C-alpha cells in the first residue's frame, strides 16, 4: 500500500512541464518530492513511459520501465527506452521509495511530445514574398496567406513554423499561440529555431485559412551601434508545416510552397531598435479568414535554403508577463508631454485613442530624464525607439506593437487627439516566461 505521507509532483521533461515539440532524443526527466514527515528523502525511484494516455500505471502500452532503481536522483534521469519518433507524444509517471522503505503512490501522468527530428520530416519549402523591396531601409511587413480544405474529423493537428525574420501566425482569423518575437534570436546560420503549436481545436472541418505576418527582427533589421542592416540575410522567409491527423487514420500536410499569396498591409515598418509604424487605414480586414479576395495579391518565391539548421527551442518563450499602469502625466521644461510609468520596464505601450482618420500618435521611449527634467535619449545612440500609430478614424482604437520592444520608464506622447489621461496608456511587460523562484519585500522605502 502506498505511503500517503509522501508524494511525487512537479514532473518536468527537459526543464519544462509537458513540453511540446522538443528534439532531444534522450530527454531528461525530473521530479519533486513532498512529505509531511520531517527529513523525508528519496531512496529509490521507478519511471514508466508509455505510448498511450491510459498507461503507464495500467501497464498497457508501457515502452520503458526502469524498475526499482536504488538512487536518490530526481533530476535529469535520462530516458533510455526505444528510439523516439518525430511528432509522437510520450506519457510518463514516477513513484519513489523513501529512506523509511515506504513507497509513494504513482505521480500524476505527465507527457512530452517530440518535434521534427530529421530534415526529411520537413516537406514544406522556404518561401519569400515576390514583392519588390529596398533592403537598405525598413520595409512594410509582408502578409502571406493560403486557404485549404479539411475533409473529415480531425483528431490532432500540429503547426510547425519558423521564419527568416520574425513571424506571427493566424488560423481562421485567430492568433496562434501567445509567444512573442518568434522564432527568437540565434546565430541563424548555425541554429534557427522553429515553434510547435497544438492547433487541433483551431482547425475546422471544411474551409480553412492560414495567414502569417513577417517582420525584419534581428535577422535583417538595424542591429548594433553602426546603424547597419541585413546582418544575417536580406530576404524575409517563411517555412510552415501543418500536420493534420484524421479519425480514420489519414494524415495530410498543408505546407509553405509556391501556392501562397503575399501582400503588404498596415505595418509600414517594424524594427527592434527603431520601433514600429502602423497605419490602421491600410488594414486588410479578414485577410486570414476564408473567402477573402486575394486576387490582387502577389505570389511567392521559393528560397534556396535547406532545413538542416532548424532546431527546437531550448529556453522558455517570450510572452506578455505583466501590465503596468502609469502614475503621472507631466510637461517637461522643453514642452513635451511625458507619461511616467513609475518603473523601468521592457516591452511596449498599449495605446487607446479615438480621433480622425490620418491623425498620427507618436510614442517615444526613454529610461531617464536629464538634469533639467527633459526627455533624455542620448544613451540610445542611433536607436529611435519610436512607435507611430496612424488612426483609421471613428470608434476607439487600440494599438500594441508586435515586432519591437523598448526599455523605458517614460513615454513621450505627441499628436494625441483630445485629452490624454492615465487610462489611455498601459505598459506591457514582456520577457522570457521564466518561473518565479523568489521575491523580496521591505518595509523601508
């Protein structure tokens, strides 16, 4: 009978809870122990891994069982079962024996899912918009789309995506996932990350549409102190592979290829250092939904790039983490309207505004004021750190940047129509989605 005073919890695979789309072929498993007995410790463990959700405890479908291992190791126990397969999900659980010789109950079942392990698993092609560009300066962000049909009941759907530049993906008008600034910054010639998304609930029977917006990012945007661009390449690119499994066992793939269409839209420029310019009058309503008329759009070209450098991410993704309300609005001695968020943060400003079409609100960002109390940006060197929003007019509009970020406490606001109040701006904090491991409070300010 299991000892009710000791339990196993916090199961993690490769540092993550139920990771989706990893490419470590011998993933390392870790867990935690809790007990109401003082000094309780692990003396042995047993891990079972199964190919079906109903196992492992039932014994059905178990593909690897360590048996009872006399060890206090609870971190980085490497999987040593049969070779893992691309796209396959594995279920696992643990029980332990304490130094008193008592066995715990089996833990809750956790899982990990493999990504695409071999280059042959990629049937998608690298594509780039067939749009003329001036690569010497920031260009409008291209939008790529494709419609496809789903014939049957879908049991599983996985989306594998990467980009040369940054990407944001939509399925039938809804954003896919909540990760930001994907695929992230790596040494792109050596390692280019791709993300895996579970889109089973997003894909519908019948007609579907997928849309992807690209931006320069670190790949070809302005980078470093020399105001230079195109450090890793000068063409944006997309690789996308949607794997659909049907209830009858069929498998279909929707991939990036020459059948996609491309155009530009409201995002006139997007740069990590310089910020974004967004013209809401140019929005293409419904562009990632079915039935949209893209007859006036351009085609795409296949990029001669292999998939050998594609890897699954190793660290946590960037996400929206917090929202910060501003504490004051004031006029500087130089006459600028400045909003104080009360703390330094990394992210951007969410803007709420109502006005006439064509009016432009400009947001500049700074960490400090100078000795006279004026807006200070000399420490930013050549980085503009400026976002511009051009109104479409009418009802209240809400704008957030997507392909840039800033370090700031203060935001200078120019061109705001009407009275600017504190509730019109919100600081959006973004960073790698790390676990909080500690905190500090003090009664002394």
